[in-house]
């Protein structure tokens, strides 16, 4: 019932359901994970992390929960531990464009420009990712290159993202006078 309420975006009611589930069974892994998801969507990132921690105590090999916790830590600007969580998540699925892109963004925030570029390159060069996923990676790689003082290369990436329909790239290209 709680999962249904999450799908219906009734997060507060879902939390009530999951609270009851963990009261009945303190090792109910999915209740902790899904309560964390509901808290995340309510912007209770600290509460979400607490639930993800409990879920990982029960199953330390749940790579998706590492990813979810990484997203929550990213929202709290805890980029260093977010990178660690995304790295764990990627052990379970090396081809997750979302985890690679957000880990690259966290590395960018930590000024690890080469690490960020490496993550964005993995998305861009993979045959299995969508045009939308690749355009987002081109956008972020362009930002990194511009911050590194490589404006021409950065503008090239922004133009590639813009041609793919990534609106933020169009706006930023115009602002930076990328030709």
C-alpha cells in the first residue's frame, strides 16, 4: 500500500504506511528503501539518508540504495560522500548513465575536473545510452572545460548538447557567445 502511495505522489501517507511496516518487521528492507524515497521527494534528505543507511545495514550489496543515498547526499552538498556512494552503485551497474552523470557533477563540484570529464566521457562514448543522456553529459563536460579555461572546447560540447535539444545548453551557449 505504501508503494502505491509513493506512485500516486502521496508521500506523507506512504511514510505512515512504511512506519507501520517497519514497526511490524524491523528488518523489512523495502519499507526502509521506499520510506527513504518518500522522504527524498519531500526534501527530507537527511531522513532519506537515515532510511537508506538502515536498508544498507540489512543488505550492504544493494547498489540501487547506494545510488539513492548518493542523490540525497548530493542534494545536501555532501559531494565527497555522494561520489563514494555513486561509485558503489556503479559496481552493481557500470552502465548507469544517471549515476555516471551525477557522479561527474559531484566531482565537478569538488573541482576534480579530470574525474568529472572521465565520467561524462563514459556516457558520451557508450553506444547504449540515449541521445538525451549523452546531450546532458556534453553539457556538463562543456561546463567543466570552460571552468578549466578551455572555452573553445567547452563551447563545442555545449553546441553538441544544444543541437540535441538540451535547452540549458542553448541558453548557456548564447550567454557565453559560443559560435
